[in-house]
C-alpha cells in the first residue's frame, strides 16, 4: 500500500494521474456534450430526444451508441489506402486530447503549464486538418474527396481569425500562457474590450469544428458525410469524439480567453470553468438548430473579406489601447 | 448506369487518384478533368428515387440529366383495366402528398362526361378538403427545403402542424395520407360531428405558426444568400416546358386553374394568386408560403358559407362513362394536374392520360442546372417542388 | 379571353387547307385533326403568330385506336391570351411516325419520349429518343392494346375477375 502512495507522489505517478484525468475528462466531455446535443436540439424542435436508454430520459444513449459502434464490422474499402485510411481518425482525435492537457481547469489545475500554452493550444488545433485530408483522400470516393477539399479550404481559412483573436487576448493580458491570461482577467475580457474578439473566436471555432452554419464539409444533405463517408464502426466514433470533445475543448479555450476561466465567486474554480465552457457549447448547439448552411464560397468570403480584416483591426485596436493606457 | 455517350474528346483513365470511375475527357488542348457524378437514386436530398447524372468541372455543373422511372408503376395501363371506383383509389397514389386533390380531377372528368350535377354541399366540402390538402402538401416542402439547406428545425415544426391537420382528415376519411374520399357524384359520406370545430382550431393554429417559417427561413440572411438569384427560371422557358404551379407563379405568370378555368365553387370565393418577379428559388419559397395563406383564407370562407344538403348525387350502381373524351385540369398543390379521359362507354376508360405537374416541372432541370455550383444544385432541386410518384406514375 | 374554338379552327383551315382534316368542340375546347406530316408547321404557326401565341406546352400522348392506328394527341395553350387547343393526328399502326415538336416547344421532349416507349411511335427530329420511364432492357410497348397487363400473367389471381376481363 505504501508503495502505491510513494508511486502516486513521485513524478511518474503524478504524470500518470494527470494523463488519466485528462483522458477521463475528454471522454466524459464527449458523452455529456453528445447527450446535450441530442436533448437540446430535440427540445428546440418540439420533440423529446433519447428517452429509453438508461430508463431516465435516455442518459445512457451515448454509452449505448459507443457499445454499438464497438461491435461493428471493420470495413475498409478495397480501393482505399489502408494505412492512411486507418491513421486519419487518429490524426484528428489526438490533437483534441492534447488541447485538454493544457487548459487551466482550475487555479493551478492545468495538466501542463507553460509560458506559451496559448501558442501550443492553437498550433495543436490546426493539426486536425491533416487528418481530415487524409481521410478524404484515402477513402477512394468522390464524395469524400469533395468533402476533404472543402474541409481543408475552410479550416485553413478560419485558422487566421482564430489565431488573431486569441493573439489580441494575449496582448491584452500581457502573457501567452493560459494561466497568465486567466490571472489577468479581473474583469472577464468579454466585458473589457474583447467583445469583437469573442465573436470572431466563436465563429472561427464553429468553422474549425465544421458545425452548422459552417458545416459545408460534412453537409449531409449534399455529399453524405464528406470526408467521413466511408468510415464505419470505431473509426467513425473517433471522428465523432473529435467533434464533440473538440466542441467542449474550444469552448473551454474560449471560456479561458474571454470569460475569465476559473474566476468566479462562491463556487470552486473548476465548476466555473465547466459551467462557462458548457454555456459556450450550448450556444454552438443553438446555432446548429437555428441556421441553414452557408455555401462554401460565401463561407470563404466571410472568412477572408470579413473576419480576417476585423480580427486584424481588433488586434491593432487592442495594441493601441495597451500603449495608451 | 444508363448510357451516356461522350461524343467528343478521348476518354482516358488516369492512374492513381481516388479509386475507379474518374473519367477524364480531353477536349482540345487543355486537359480539363470533368467528373461525372451520380446524385441518387438514393440520396438524402432528392425527394425519393430521382437520379441526376451531372457532369462537373470542379464544382460547376456542365451538364445535368435526370434519370427517372425508378418508381414507374404503370398507372395508365392499370387504369384501363379498372373501373372508376378503383381508379379513384389508384390516383391517390401518384402525388401522395395531395391525395384528395388528385381524386377531384378524375371524379370531375367522369361527372362531366356523364352530365352529372354534383350537389352544392359536396362541392363546398371538396373545396374545403382540397385546400387543407394543399396546406398539408406545402408544409412538407416548406420543411424539406429548409432541411436541404441545412436548417434542421423548420421541418419538425412543419410536421407538427401536419399532425394536427392529418388528425381531422383521419376523422373524416379514415386515412392520413391516402384518403379515398371522393366518389363519382360527390363524396363518400358527410363529415363527422366535431370536424368543423377541429378545422377551425387548425386554421387558427397554422395561421399563427406561419410567422415562424418566415423568421426562420424567409427572413434569414443565410437562407436568402443561398436562394436569392439562384435557379432563375425565365417565364418563357417555364411555359415552354409546361411548368405550372408555384414555380410558374414565382416566374411572374399568374396562371392558376382555380382562376383561369374555375371548377367546383372557386368562382364564389375570394383569394389571390401570388406572383413573383424574378423566378429565383427564394421567390418560389415565398410563393409557397403565400399559397398557404390564401388557402387558409379560402378555408375560412368555406367555414362561413357551407350549405347543407346531400353530399352525393344519385348515381347508378355501376358507373359507366358515356362514349367521348374530356380533358379536365385542376390546380393541384404542385401545379396543374390534368386528366385526359377517353371513354368507349364501358365501366373502364379506354385511355386515361395523367398529365402530372411534377413530370413537367422536373423536365426543366437540365435547362436550369447548367452552370450552377454543387451546393446550388441542392437549393435548386429543393425549390423545384416535386414528388417522384408524380413524375413516374 | 382569346379566340373561340371555331375561330381557332377557321384560322388553321385558312392557313393549312387540306392538312386540316376536321375539327370539333369538346367541352369548350377546340379539337383539330391534322395530317401527321403537317404537325411541325402547324405547331410553329400556332406558336409564332402573335394573336395566337401558343406559348404553353401542356402534354403529348397517344391513344390506341386499334385498326385505325394510333391517335397522337397534343394539348397546348396560350397563357397570355387564354385559349387552348387539342391537336390530333392519326398514325398508321405499322411504323407509326410523326415529326417531333421538340424544336418548337422544348417541353415536348419528355412527353414524346414517354409516348415513344409506351406506343412505339418514332418522333423524327427528336434529339434523344431514349427510354424515359422504362428500363433499358424492356421489350414491347406497354400502352398498346395488344400488350397484356403482366400482373396476372405471373401468378393466377384467386380473387374476382377484373372489370377489364383480365383474370
């Protein structure tokens, strides 16, 4: 027994505990966000959503779905490139988990802290583009190819506003580390001059996640499921994981950057972070229920002609403000 | 796959690339890679089994050919070996969203050939149920058009309204979709007690909910960006192809069989025909909403003016249409439905041609899809309101 | 309200003389019988003459008249002026041919394709007379009277006889 405690307190033990906690958070977030999406969409659409799995309002629906996917046949199309096909979901999921590692969930409760954790977080989120391209190309399917190309174009276009909006926050906080940014928010930045930045960040996040109204790459009424069409079973689950957990991850990032992270009266910091991230997730789901899809070229126009100039202006405005006051 | 001959250029199959089936047609000096894509017959956004073979240059459509007939059931041949009572059952099923309206045309054709006078009450009730059927039909397309463009919510609201209406349809006719309520000479029987009350409640409900569709779809900037100026159909082209209904009205032609060759009691009722200006997808949707409004207006007038009396004329036990021919046109929700009936005096028709609205509406697709982008393909096809059973019969 | 049926018929008779075989009024609509060979010219005349202005193509089909042949029926209208017309042309049973009206109204395309596959009529000048509703391998012309309805051929029908006499 003592051996376990010594192990737990040692550097290796703490690392192990952190990894388990982050992975656990990632998976639980997926379950909760997935369930929330079912229920929130349902109630907004005058229906009930899952009601049976787990007896009480279908809380176990996602778990049941996961088990279902686990026992599905592993299908790789004959003409597909086996290795690339199998590796693509991994390329999309792993960066998401790595993002969770760096977010300060509470005071001193970041998985890994660093002076440049914001930079790290943004860089990590960009890697998943490669995964989507791999999926589309290796699938040997015209629809997948179209979807992958649309995805690549969209994700690259919206990286810029995302990064610039985050950069403005870093500038205002005077630090590129996520803990430092939370520390600097006596008043949450959304109320302290970063309203525009918040809006841009929200739009860009939804584009990064391919959420409606910016979900052209997986427009299911047009090209079935875009780059993910040929994926079944556990591989498909990995893509779903990436979407739902990614939603929560980017929402948490947004909460840290703009809503004050773990700051808040009364309750423990972790709770505040989760609540704020949850609120942003709810808003993303709400967007999906309400709006039709923007066409790909209109989407590109929105990014390059609107969001990029706006985010540049935001950055310069923040810089000017910092210099003068 | 049905033959599609490439007449110019040489076909090469390039190695590598995603899988088989990428035909590269080299025209002239520039090797332009044109991709031939099949939309359907199973595809989430074609209403049923319609297949469109499109030739793409990048994301632009160079050529589009609809391939139909997947749902051909041989109605016209069947009609030649069925009597008129059975034919009424049959015609419920080609445009299954407007079952009652389909029946009216056939019943009227036989009645006119026989010189039968249909009682007043039957005619008013036919108008009432036909207009509710029109509302039912339009609600489906209001919902599904949004769905195709990515708006997932309006379709649920539309089907919620449909439930309310289908409930009293079931009360009266026993059927929610296929009603089989018309007979030669009038209706099968009178309406049950409580029907008019439900009809009035539904009228208020649907009226109040129309504003939701306007906010969520018509007024939404994203919806407008996706549909304004898309799929413009010039009126001359529409008339040449025999396009009718909301599509023709959106192109600026005020043609409505209820006004231009009135039948039943439409002459006594006040309603407008919505007419668009440009004929783009947005206006087709707008016309749809307006037609629902006008239908509700008609229903209100029927509620007030419904006379009493019998609901069916006296007809012989076996109905035989006398020798002759007739062409009857009615304004179905999707457009003009025509029945060309040739009779040789027997219990069955010698020939029954069903001139369905969707057949002509879909035939215009090749002409307007040329030059469109793939995402616009869905917007355009969604705005050409058709039912595959109507196209194929 | 446009021209009355007798006026429409008179205009056609004036212009085409012998090619117009006769006319009648059917429930308020003009029905004019013409020679098959004259169909294209009649159609062009009807479309392009300003005070006739037949801009709307309603439908085209055929009726099997047994020994007499196939009666081609074309329904057109003028939405701007408000009159309608039904054109009929009798085609011989062996080798029924008629000129295609697709060059005049683009909408005739699909209607003629359907009539061609259902009755075996050849429309000369049609851009692409491939099968429309029937599968490519289908043999025969279903709407001809000598084509038996298949449903009861495959399996004996235990119920009552159909009104058409088929089992």
